[in-house]
C-alpha cells in the first residue's frame, strides 16, 4: 500500500518571482493515532503555510496506530521524503528547490520530523527543522510535569501521556525509547543547518522542547537554533484558533525562518498578544492534467490574499513515480471560506 500526500503550491510565487520554491514536508499531529493530511484542520494549516512561506508543501498522510503501530509512521514519512527528493512529481520537478528542503510538524508530527531528519543524515540535505510543540517524553519527570496533573484537559493527564507511547508502539517500547526521548548525542548529530522549536506556555510538553533546544545550543551541534515561546497558550493552539494574534505571530516566525537568507544569532522569542488584521478567502476549483485541484485563497497577517493550489498524490513504495490519486471534490463551508476535501 502506498503513501498518500496532499501538495500545496503558492501560485503567486511561481508567477511573480520566477525562482524555485522551498520544499516543506509537513507531518500533521494527532498522537500517532488520529488525524489526516486530508482533514479540514490540517488542510487549512498546510494551505496557510504554503501561502505564507511561499513554499511547496507536501502534507504526508502517514499510517496510524493501532492498525499500523510505530515505526509505520516513520517509514511512511521516510518514503515520502525519498519520493519528494526524487523530483518524480511534476510539481516538485517544476517548482521546488531540493537544496532548500525543510521538515515540519506539530506534536507527533514534530517527533516524526525529528526522526526522519536523523535518518536522512548526510545522504539527503535537510536545510531546516520546524518543530512546533514537539511530542517528546520520558520516564523521568521534568519540572513542568511534576505538578501538572492536567485535570482540565483529560487527554494530557500524566498517566495518559505515560500510556501513549507504549500504546502506539504496540507494547514494544517504553517512554525511554530514544525515538520519543532522544538522548543528547542523538540530538546533536542532526545534519540540518537550522532548527526552529515552538513551545506553548501551558503545554505539558514545553520543557521537553526547551531541553531539546538546550541540547543543541550547549552540545557539539554547529547549526542555528531558535526557540519560540507562546506565553499563555496550550498545545497546538495555532491549529484550532488560527486567526488569534498569537497564532498569527507564530506563523510569522515560521515564514521568516523558511525565507531566511542570512545567518542571524540564535535566541528565544517570547510571544505576547498583539493586534493583527486577518481575513478569510474563497475557494475556486480548477482541473489540470486530469487531476482535480482546489484553488484556495488564503490571507496572512493583513497582507494581500494569496493563492495556493492543492492536489493529491499517492506514492508508490519505491518512490520512483507518482500516481495521481482519485480526488472527488466535496465543498465544505467553515466560517467565510470554502475548502475541498479528498
């Protein structure tokens, strides 16, 4: 069975800049057992990410536990990276710059991005990692975990988080598995040039993200790392409230990170609420090369609305070719904008 993905192409960049685009492989969150690249929540975020960064996004629909326990998600993500890097897809071949490849994700997706980057090593050049509220854990409690019962959000109660990794690995691994509790020597072995880590002030995983950054800064790693702290926010807030000021600010930092052309000093940015004007767009449909595509109009931070084309792909396991997926378009209305779902 192949791996599916949804591709997002910012049309304004292709038409106006004439340059090849950054390539971002995006892995959605969902505790390794829920979510889909084809769901409205992650479709909307990937479209905004493409429109904001001007990058070609490959949103990967990886296998989920318990039907496909870990390492299925890692294997699917790796297959997607090989497929994208082969440039066998016409959009990637025509528009993407393989030398400017990023891996991105939130929560479980950030964990996947980290582990895929380790696997890539020196064989595939990864320019940067974008890890938002990364899911890392361990048997030893960090400061924010010792007094954080999370009774207000039952799914983040410590006993449930403790049980998650053994569940998604079908009982084959503990919370000290290096894939979920990476040791220092593993973290500093990353071959990418830059890393952005986002943490939320109320998130039970925030100290894990901070420790990850500290390992990079204090260890033998020679790249550039930036920590973005969203004060007063919780886990993956930007997905569920994308128009609020803190979510818009977080997207601004991701956009800047992807489009950074010169090296700057690493640092920590504490985000506090500020005012931004945002608006929703409309959606129109087009057809090209026999594949139904949806044209999503997206606006970001009060700037002029920009377009992102989206299409579905299903990869063969040998990553040597792309197979146009069958794409029945179903209009869905959310707020003032329309979106389509495979």
